[in-house]
């Protein structure tokens, strides 16, 4: 679509929205206002269909990948300021209800053709599509004969025109369970032992939640014994509930381990880069790097790894023989990493909540171009956003002592800086 057509479409759409807004004025009758609601919902569904179709086309053409995004949902989250769940819902719909093209260019129907038809007609909404895709992607649905499953999809899509998404999920799940007559194959092996621990920080920085399950009796006993040893009432005046005492006991155990235990570095073992320096390049810059398991990395990957890695210089002669191997030197010393962690509290990219243990430290001015290894030149990023900074047009800078990110023009033509919300912003 040309820019003139887009401009005309935007003008007509703006005029239509203004007319709808006028229809809700003080003089509007109750029936008129109810009609506005149904009309708005119908238009929203049509706009959702256009959005999903556009996403499918962009994904098929590789547009998001060309701009540094491995996942279309991540691109949508940045471009449209979506939550990840909203972005995934739209990309999932694009995968399920948009016609496909085979490798040889042959057109193919949508994965869910009956759902696609009703979505295109505006009889069902985006949430209905998400529910149908979820139910038909379940393990039970995969055990059903494809022909029967296709008939079930048609029946579910028809009921979606009547049921709301919650009702549809309940009804469709029961239908699939009824069609899955045999259920999963019998398994005489004992159920696997599941040991899980989930640590989730609150978004406002006021602590978090810890949820765990230990089927392994030995592991559970070790944790329970250690917590019990520190969770007894301090004295007769200790009014803490048992769960409060146990929570403080676990915190104290972790604090002792951090102070005195032999733990790995924060964020795990950093990559070690062997920088190969020829005699001719010794006074200039190393132009290649080899990882521990072999293989020469690309310049972009080398720059990303060099942000937060151990570096071993290896001087080579003209025949490729090593003449000298230096000692490992950390690009981000431990004290600086702690300072960056205290400032950024995890991934600093707006909208990301990855904790510090999942993050790496990025040099804003690249390390290999004499960028300083200092607090003002470092920012903490998860691996996804670290890669994005090195492979796309996003920029990062420090302003007033805090990191802010400048999106590329295709995301925001004004390139307005974005940053993680801070408690001081709400004051």
C-alpha cells in the first residue's frame, strides 16, 4: 500500500471514529448507545483481522528477522508496546488462521480453516481464536484422528459464535476429552520425581514469591532440616507465625551461603574468549576469537561476548603456532558487576523483568573500540535484549545516571527514549 493510500485510509478511519464519538453525546438514547457498543466491537474484530494478516505477511517475508528479532512477538512488544501475552496471542493467531504458502509457492489453507472463516467474518474475536488454538494443540487433541479433529474444529468454531471465550474453553475441552476415547497410553512406570523451585520478583521491587515442590525426599529433608534449625521462636515474646519464621530462616540461610559459601559467579560462568593475535596485529587489534569448544565467531557475536567475558590473549606466529598464552582477564570485574546490579536490578530494557542472575553486562561504547569498563559505560541486559542491542538499530545510553533505550525509527519515528519505570517516577 502506497503512502497516499495509507494517508487516505487513516483520514477515513479518523473521521469514522470521530462520528462514533459524536454518536455517544448527551442526546444519545439508550438503544443508540447499545448500538455503538456492538458497532465498536465489530470494528475491533475487523481491525484485529487486519492486524493478524499483516503480522503473518511480515513474518513470512522475514521483516522482523531482518530487524534483529528472532521472534515476531518480541518485535510486536516493542513496536506496539504490548505485553508479551498480547503479542503472543496475535502471532499465534497469525500462525493458525492465516492462509499459508508451501516452500514451492503453492497456496495452502489456514491451519484452522473453520476458525479462520469465522474470524474473517467478525463472528468470533481474537480471544476465541486463542482458546481454539490452545484446545486443539493439547496432547489429547493430538491423539485424535485428523479427520475427526477437523470435524471437531468446525464444531468448536461454530460454538465460538455463541459462547464467550471462558465458556468455549470449558465446552471445547470436554469435547476433545470425549473424542479422545482411549486417552494416553498406559504407563506402568512410576511417576517421575518432580523437584521444582520458582522464584519470582514483584514488579514494584518490593520482594517476591517463592514456590517449590520436592518429590525427592532426601532433597526436601535437607531443606526442611536447615530451615527448621533456624525457625524456632527466638523467645517467649516472639509472635511471628510459623510460616513467617520459616521465611526468615530461608533468607538467613541464603545470606550465610552468599557470605561464606563457595558459590559460582553471579549469572553463572561467563564465556571465555581466546583472542588470537598475530605478530602483525599485535600492535593493533585482534580480529578473531575462538570459544572453548572451537569455532570462530562472527564479529557481532564476538562483540556481544566481549561485553561480559573472560578473555585470554594468544599470540600466534605466521604459521598459526601459538607463541604466548596470557592469563584470563575479566572484562567486567566483580565489584563493577555488583554496582551495575544495584543500579539496574536486572535487565534494564523496558518491559523486561529478567533478574540479575539471568543477565549479562553490556558495554555501551564497545569494549574493542576502547570503551571504558565503568558504571557509566555499562548496562545490564538479559541475553535476548543483549543480542538485540548488537544485531538491531536499538541504542542505549546513560542519562542522569540511569540507562535509557532509543528505539529504531521503524518502531517509533520520533525515537522517543524508553526506560524501565522507577519508583521515583511515581512520586
